[in-house]
């Protein structure tokens, strides 16, 4: 439903955070937690609707997000 016309990327990452809530013993020892990161390109016009939908659907889930400008995009 929220798929961008440009698609998206997902990959495994290790998150590092100062809070230890919900971490396993191994995660507490290593100081990192395995997570999945999603990256997608949306236009500035589409961003408010996307964020509103994500905030409504995932309220309280503790998902971190960043909004970064894209200087250029395309296909080579």
C-alpha cells in the first residue's frame, strides 16, 4: 500500500542505543541489537502522508526514523 514507485531497500543492521530495554543478555554484553533497516525514496510532497500513515500504524513500536534530503536520484 505504501510502496514507492522507486521501490525500497532493506538490510540487516546492528543498532546501538543507550537504553537497554528489551535486550537479550547477549545483546547487553555486545552492546548492539540486530535490527532491519528500510530505505525508500519519496518525494517531498508524499512525505507527510507516508509519515502520518507509519505513525498511525506503528504507534508505540519504538521505530527510529530519519528524513534526509536526496540531492539526486536516477538509474544508470
